[in-house]
């Protein structure tokens, strides 16, 4: 089995999320007037506040997004109008959140690997891989919502082995970009890893750096050399 992270592993997530955020905020302000969105620290503070009110928000990314919108337009009345705006704003956001551009070589690599291995997705985000044509290559996809937890905790990996009979962690390869969420999370369970490092980041962890790659074009050959 080979499992993959989604955001920043199969595509560059930053421009997608920024555009989705900007476009959705503009739509909301066209409806209700100027909104004080705050900076990233304000976002983190609000997230912590919301988690105290509802612990599930820590891993339910979609609910978090909706509740942030709801807080930001709390002055809108009646409440059913506010709820309608929140629901429509989230639909706009989630649709734009799926306007991604795959890294070069992703589809070709997945096509090749899917002929030999069971492929799955393990993501902390709320992108749905089955909305893309590459979805056909994956037997399963587990988000933080399905896992009710977030990587690097083990819930994603525990659920992954339920999809194949008689498979253990030492028969899995996990591929991702994040040194903690992906690589450490898998390493702690004895799962082999490959680090997608297309930004030439320095390895900053106190456990051994795994093999890395920065081009999807070479991934099938790397896996062939390592395991076949």
C-alpha cells in the first residue's frame, strides 16, 4: 500500500487557498458590507476560542470555516439569514478550494503506481480527491473528518489498514511534504516514508531524514528501485 498526503504534495495549496479565501470574503462583503477579518494571529485565537466551545472543530475543518464566517458576521440578523449567508459562503469557498493544478507528473505517476499497489489518501484538509480525475487511482481517502483526528496522530494510519486484509504498517509507504504531520506521524508507527521536498527545505527533525524527491516524474522509478 502507498498512501499520500494531498495539499502541497499533489498540488501547491497556497495559491488555491488564498484565492478561495479572497473570493469568498469579497462575496460576503458584497452581501453584508465591510468585515474585520483580522490577521493570522487573530485567526489562531478565534480557532482556539471555537475549539473550546466545540472540540470537534479541531479536526472538522469545514465546520471551523463555517463557524469563523458565522462569528465574523454575527451582527447580521435574523439568525436564519446569517445561516443562509454562511452556508452559501462555504459552498463558494469549498468549490474554489478544489480549483487546483496538479504538480507536473502527478497523474502519470499515480497511473503507473496504481497498477502495482493499493493507493490511498490521508489528509488533514477537506479537499475531496474524488472530485478530480485522479480520484480513480485511489482505493480510499481519509480526511481529518473521517479520522476524527489529525496527523501526526495515528488515527489516519489505523483507518488505512482497514482497507486491505492482513496488511501491517511495515508494508506501507507514506508520501507527504510535511516533516511532522506526514513523516514523523508515519515514522512513529514503523511506516516507511518518502519526503516530497520540492522547495529544497532543510531537514530539521531529530530522527533520520527519509529519502526525498522533488519531481513526480521520478517517483515511480524511486519506488521501483527501493522495493521491486
